[in-house]
């Protein structure tokens, strides 16, 4: 098992009488990508700002390992600027050109002078900003500013990368590009800590998910292990051809009867009233089952072999995103303290 590089011990932060972060304990190991997920006002940005030394905790500790040394209290570590890259919330920059800004960041992060220009060109090309190299930031779109914020966070090639809502303001293509680059960083063994409310982005790139609500960690594990807490799991089965309307009811009835041992027979009506549904728009079946891998294997075997004359299965998946959405919804709903009041808006706006 890889070594721990960030450890939060009973981390607590208050703003007046409001407790934004409440005794958070969390361990991040080298090479992991951890997603911090929670509603607006849950404490995500507060946690990250404390790791970045922008905010001081009221109590608890942040321990960090730099240069493969022992874990040290962050308060006594001065070299974090060269070990960690941060994107804090929505970045704001001086009205300089991208070249001027990145050269400045490179200098304060002690990047080798003889490699500065090449590094600037490399990253601007990677994020499709080369043509804007000498344009002032005031002429940038919101998404372009966000890209620049990510570039400054990774410019000095840090071992640990901490990103707060990195997908904010990005168009769909840019989000795909960011996910691709995060995977490249993962393959290089980087440790990545991402706070986001975009569940799809989190489920696509993160090894583990930390769910936070009302300042407390209410779940921390892989999506698959967290899914074991769900009463119902979902399978999506895409078909080669659409099902005929005239035979649909009898087919669904036969499917429900044959797959009965593996389907959820106590299905939450808020999710669905029936365990098998057909979606003509996506030309596929949605099945709610007991979540066991053995059941998933038996269901696929039955669909392919015993219903071969009725349809052809072209895709059979248990969607991670849908799982995470339901885990998130269930855990947040179950961990809402009675009589408590949430801050409105995002963390950063309410902490000022």
C-alpha cells in the first residue's frame, strides 16, 4: 500500500457560530485521485483553503509528506509551494498577458529559468491557448481563465495537485480535455485531490470519493464500495434493434419472471415502480437488481442465451455516474441534521 501524503486529523473550522468543517479525518495516499463531493456550503472549499494555508483551522491538524520525508504538521512546512499545486475556487489574475503571468508563477515556484519558455509554450499548446499567449487576461472568456488557473497549478510539475471545481466555466470539449490530462497526471503517479459538485467528472477520474455534508465526511471509499450501501443497483442494457410495441408488455413480463431471483423485489417507488423498464429513445432496458456481481453475471447470461430470439444485447453496464448520484442523494438525505441551517451559495462566497 502506498504511503500517506496528506492526512487530516479532526480538522475543524468555524466562522463565528457556524461550523464550516467539523472534525474531518481523511487520508490521501501517493498516486491516488480523491474526489471531494458535497452540496454548496458543505465545506469543500474551506477544506482546500486550509490545506493551501489560506485559512487557519480552529483545531485539528493537517499533516503532509514532502520529498518522501515523514509526515509533518503543515504549520511547520515551508516548502509546500514547490510540492503542491493549487487551483482555489474561481481564479482571478492581474490584467497581464498569459506569458507574463506564467513567467511570474514559474519564478515564484522556482522553475528552472532555462526551461521557463518551453514550459509555457508546452502548457498553452496543451490547453489550446497558444494564440492567446500575448493577450491580456481581461480579453479571456471565463473558461479560458479557468484553463489558465489549472496551468498555473501544474506549471511547476508538483507531486500533489489540489483542484477546486476545475471544470467550472469549461465547455464540454474542454472538460473532456481536462479529464484526459488528469488521467495523464495519474499515469505519472501524481496525487490529485479534486473538489467538485459535477458527479460525472468525479466518477470518471477519481479512485475514491469523499462525501462531505454539513462539514462532516459522511462516506469515503471507492464508488463500487460506497454502492454497497445502496438498496438498489442499476444495469443498463442497450439493444441492437428497437422492441416492437405490440409485444413489449408480454416480453417485459417474461423478463421479470425469469430474472426474478436477481431483481430488487422491494424497489423504492421513488426510484421506479417496476424492476425492468424499456426506454425506446435510448433503445435499451434498465434493470434494478440486488447489486451482487454474481447476479449481474447471471442476468447477462440469461439475456444473451434465453432471449436471443427477442433481442440482441450490444452493451451491458452498471453505470458509475448513476450509482454516484444515488449514493450522493441517499447519504446527503440521511445525514441532514434536524433544525440545522445551511449557508446559501458556494463555500467561498459565504466564508468572506
